[in-house]
């Protein structure tokens, strides 16, 4: 999402007559797109303040703006106060107003540029020629007790069906073949123009219906989305996972395997419900790769709770987990209400335990690809080798030619490691 937001920021500043430079030292305008998911990400922003002071001494025209998640969650102004060097501090949803604010600082800074009223209407400056992120909704209404997103991004807002479809069609017209639909809670897509769905669209659930529409767009052969919430995983969305152009992967954050912890996190599903969803998904796509997010060491998480997460992990047999050690985030319910009482060392031990488990499981799963053919979108060429992702989003490495970057190539897997499959182009 942040990458896609940065692509939008590029569109806006280029429309104002700016061009990019390679280092901060050369810039007349610095826009920092921040992440608030962990404290360390915010600390990196504070760590830059002295550098910006120095740059402003050398270049008094320099404007520093901070956007992304930090400004949205700075309800009491404490963050803003710690960054007096910053000229503009605005949540990303207010990006359309940036040109106006910049011209208020100094009218000479803005050559031209048109003001879009809606963040969703700003077309990102895509950074790849074959793969694109398409934000379909932003914000979250769920208030998981550990999470800053609802504070940082505000309530859920969905982009119109007609606008999503025209964005994806335009991408297809320009040769794009893969789209990743983005949203903090992507499967609660609730557009205001449901009448824009085709008459023969078989789905009632708007997110499933959108997947169907995008599956009809010629040229787009790889469709993926992130991140859905298990509590909103309807049967129709599960059926839509079987549509022909969907990639063969589902990233479904579980966060914990203990019902007590899930409840405390305000995740509105149980481990039993999660298993039920996975069973249904595997009925639709038996070979699907599964990814998840897990937090270890949440407030009051006992060894027993943790072992339930381990048990869930083994039963589901995920391909990958993005595991985080819990750290309280200011402003959240968890930070206000409960102690961060799992010692750091213990969090680290649980994290390592899951990492080892993940590596053992994924290695076994990857070995099952040996001798099979995977369909790879070549993304990069280095030292005689092409690198790309299969439809399961597994990294695949095989001999090739730099001219083939951007092509879809069938590859027969000959060797499997935890994070890469080696192979040869299929004959
Ligand atoms: Fe955060 Fe996701 Fe929970 Fe929303 S659903 S509060 S984005 S963890």
C-alpha cells in the first residue's frame, strides 16, 4: 500500500513540475511516506530530523513534507511537535490538497498541476511495466486491539467499481499482465456504484463480483489481492478464488491460533472458523499456496496460547508467515488496557520457533514442485539467470535472456530450497 501511495505522490509532484533526484541533498522538496506499523519505522523518521535541518540551512527553499500513516494517527499533535523542521504534515488521504498547501508556503514552488478531489482518482506513476498495484479500498473499521491502521487511515472507503475497472483496463491496454488489488481489509470492498457490475456477473458479494469483472479483462492473466480478513471471507469470495486468472495463492492473516488471544485482539473469528475457511479454499484450489501474518508475544500470551498457534500453523501448513513480535503501539486499545508482559527474550524465542517451523514446512512443500512445471513471470535478469514468481508467488530462478524480462515462461523445477525454486525452461 505504501509503495502504491508513493506512486501516487510521484504523479502529483510531477504534475507540479518536479523531477526526481537521487539523494535528499539535491532535493528542493522531500516527501516522506511513513509507516506506523512498528515503532522502529516511526523512529527512523525522527532520526532524519537533524539531517533535514542541515539541508534547510544549505537550501532555504527546501520544503519537507511528511505523509503516510504517522500524521493520520497523530491526534494530539505530539509527533508533529517532535518534528518542527517539517513544513507539511498530512495524512495520505489528503494528498489531493498537497499542491494547494505547497503553493501557500511559496507560490513559486508550484508551476502547474491540477487538483484531483479524490485520493483514489490520482493515477499512480507505476514503477513496473508488467505488474501494478491497484488500490481498491483504504482504511479499516475493525479496530483490532493491537493495530494503528484505523487511526492512521480512517474508516474504510472503497473506490468505485467503474474506476477500478477502467484503471485495470488501461493497464491491460498498456501491456500490464498482473494486478495486485490492495486494501487494508480488501475483502470488505463496498463500492457505492454496484450497478456498474455487469448484468451477467454471478456474484452478489461486491469483492467476489469485482474479482469476476477483472477476470474478464483481456490481457490481465495474473490477479492477486492483499490483505483479506478471515472474518469477512464469504463463500462467494472463496469460489471466486477459483476464477482462471487468479494466482494460486491466498494471504490470509490469522495473527494467533488461540481463541482467547484472538478474542483479546478483537479478531472476530475463531481457530475453528479459520480451519473451515482453509478447507473450503482447498476444495476450490487444492494446490493453493497459503501465506499468513502472526503476532507472537501479544499481551498475556501464555506458552499454551503460543502452542495453539504452532498447532494451527502445522495443521494449515502455510507456505510463509510474516511473523512479528508484539510491540504496543500508542493509541491502540491493547497499549492502553494491557501490560506488554511477555519478556522480549521470550518473544524472540517464540518468533525463532515459528521461523524454524516455517522453514521446515516450506522446504518440504517446495520439494513437491520438483519435476513439475510452473508458470513464471520473469522480473529480473542477472548473470545469465532470469528470476521471477510462479503463480504461487514462489521465487523461481532459471537460465535465460535479458530480453525475456516481462514474459511469462513455463519452467520445470529441478531443485527446491526454502525461498527459491531452481529450474529450466520447459521444452
Ligand atoms: Fe489493522 Fe487489519 Fe485489524 Fe484493520 S483488520 S485493525 S488493518 S489488523
